[in-house]
């Protein structure tokens, strides 16, 4: 904690602005902890986590977390997969809001967050929404009006993509929207792997050396559309590696057995180090998700100079994939387009793929967010 403060103090001196920032976030997902660690180099950061973990995330998902900022967890009111019913977010803001120059809410859907937003709006406490993404869905007029009544209360918005901008505007955002480069990778993780490294990793995971390997890392749930993805490999010599866990694992195993898919491999959840190794040993990342409000694995794959074939229903694909440069954005209902894109992706230049992701690092993202907040604060 002392080291974190000293690093932050150096950066305060460098930029000549001292800011005390409070972020309200639901649970300490490792990529978010990394992002907050970087932001803490620029500001005096406190994070209030609404819960210690998401209901469907195992403890080992959080095992690598190292906190370099002030933080604390709510201990009550857990609800659903990631939510909280607690009054303590509102109470904390009521009792401590004057201690902070900037308050950022990440969410606006759980009851704990809604109570806090209502309180801040009523008492004219300025706050921003720092969002990861957003997808406009078909819904009732009542639900849209309800969401609009909360999203529109923010004084400003930090958004990672144009699709997210449209989402915010759809739900009533009239105040400034600032875009920042979203990330879940460090600059040191952007590499072009050598042939020797790829061979070593394939041997480690018992994967063929002479076949193209397509990889997908995701939860084994219906929304990820992995049964349809596996179906593409019925008549291909290429191999598919699915990394993850979830309620559909047995269904996947049954599908593989019934269709004699010896070229499809299921690998259970991996820590970040091992997952990135698999990316580096693969040839193409492919995701045919029915919907993702962001899609972190796309940035992870690009950092390993891996071309991406991704559904147009994934926000990060629309924002960061350029056809014929670092991958292809596809319609999941157009099988021929998908197959053609898979073949073309194998021929893309790895230098261009690597260069496409250099601005989307934790370091760049933190500095950009700091500059946005600095401008607002001043």
C-alpha cells in the first residue's frame, strides 16, 4: 500500500493534479484489478467492491489478484450472479463523498447501485459512469424508460467503443461521453511468438504440430454458440481448442463423441499465463457468440498476434477488428462467410495484427482515463 501511494505521488507531481477517486464496482475480476492498479499510479484510488466474487466464478479465478490501491468489500446483500441488494453503497457515499474529487459508478442495474445513483442525484452529488460496454436489446417501453431514468442521471460517461456510445445515447445520455481505449492486457504481453515457442507449447498441451489450430476461450454457455462453432470442424482437417468451463460441458463432450470430432479439444479453465501460451501456439482465434457486451478474449488474442474471426454481435469485434488487417467480422448465420474468413485469416500479416493492439493496454487505458478525469476535475 505504501509503495502504491509513492508511485501515485510521483505521477501526481508529474501531472500536477492530485485527485482522490472512488470507483464502485461489483466484484474484483482480475482484469479489472489490473486496470485499477495502473490507474492508481495516477490518482489516489479507492475501490468499493459490492461482493468478493461472482456466483459462477471459482475461487481460482481471483487467485492472482494483487491490490495496489485502497479497497474494501461489502459483506452483505449478495443477490444473483453478480448483484447486491445492500444499502451500504449508498451509506458509504452519504458519509464519505466529500472525501473524493471524483466518483465513478461502473454499474446501474443492481439494487445497491440504483440506491446509490438515486441518492447522488437527489443530493446533487456529481458522478460519472465508467462502462465496459453495452448492447441495445429489444425490451418493453417500461424497461427502457426505467433504465433511462438511471443512466441519464450521470454527469458524464466514460465509454470504450462507438457501440457503447450509441447504447448510452439510446438510454438518455445527454452529458459528455468520453472514449477511452479499453484493455485487459499489459504492453509486455504483446508479442509475436517464435516457431520454437509455438512447438514447445503444442507439445505441452499435446496438440498436433502439423495442423492449423483455431482457439476459443469462453464460458460453456448457450450464448457463446459453441455447438455451432464445433459443427464447422466436422469436415475440416484443422483443429479447434475450446478453453473454459460451464454448465454445457457435458453437452459439448457428448456432441464431440457423437460426431467423431477427434479434431476438437476441450481444455478446462486456464490461468492467464497458460491461456496466453495457448493463444501463442494457435493460428486463429474464433468466436461466434450470439451476444457479448464487450468480448475480452479478442484483445487477448490480438496481443499474441493472433488473427481473429468474430461475430458481429461482439462489441469489441466491431471496435477493434478490421477486415483483411487483423481478422474478420462475420454474420453467424452466414456459414460460407465464416468458412471463407477462417481460411483468409490464416494468411494475415502478424506484424499488422500486433500493431493494431498497441494502444489497447492497461498502461494506455489508465493514462487516458486519468487525462479525461483531469480535464473534468479542472
